């Protein structure tokens, strides 16, 4: 079982990513995404990491994936796996 966190600055960007990656919306941004929670400049990575780590305590998922957009068309991702 997987959980996904896709941090985006714009709703259209998230919808395009979700469609292209065929993400299961019931497992994606289940606590809200960057539009509802905030996309803090310079600390999005720590928010994503803390959120994904916390999800291991609240779910049976073995893997959680986080991604974020970066200006200029770049992106970054992290995969956490339960030990």
C-alpha cells in the first residue's frame, strides 16, 4: 500500500501530475495539499518529510512518496519505506 504527497503551487499543476501518473486520489494528499496547508518557501521539504514520516504511525502503508515542484520546471521527490 502506498501513500502520496504531491506538493504543488497551482491546482492545475497537481491535476496534470495526478492524471499523468495515474495517482489514486484516495491515497493522494489525504490531509490536504500545499494549497490548503501552505507551501512554505524554503521549508516545504521538511514539511513533506515530517508529514510522510507521521503517516507511518497513522496507516498500514509500507511506502510513502512525496514530491514537490521547483521553479523553472524542475522537481524533487522522496520515497520513504517502513523498516
